[in-house]
């Protein structure tokens, strides 16, 4: 019974939706990264709303998460990406 309860908790706190796009392993990994980004942003927003984190801290955390997501997207989906590009993102 407790395994079933843990599974339900896991599904509630970390929902995963199916991928509906053109299948490639890179797109599947990016979709997973995107879902994780969304979940983490939700947690940060909840922490800020409940006063556990300041607005500035929440902003900086979301900014960091967005930067990580952009890097993952570039590595996974950009056909012109090379390891040398990983050194410093161009703005």
C-alpha cells in the first residue's frame, strides 16, 4: 500500500505528460528538460508567493533555470552546435 501512495505522490508532485511531436531522441530529452524547467519554476513561484524567497531571489533562480534550458536546447537541437560554442553564450 505504501508503494502505491508513494507513486501517487510522485505523479502529483512531478507530473509528466506525453510527447506529441516528431520523435527524435534529442527532442525527447529536450521535452523532458522543458517539463523539469516548468516544474522548478512552479516551485520557485510558490516559494516566493509564500514568503520563503524574496522576489529578487526568485527572479535570479528563474533566470538561472532559463539559461540552463537555453544551453540544453542549443546542445540538443542546434545542428551547428560544437563543443567550442559551449564556452561562452553569445548575446
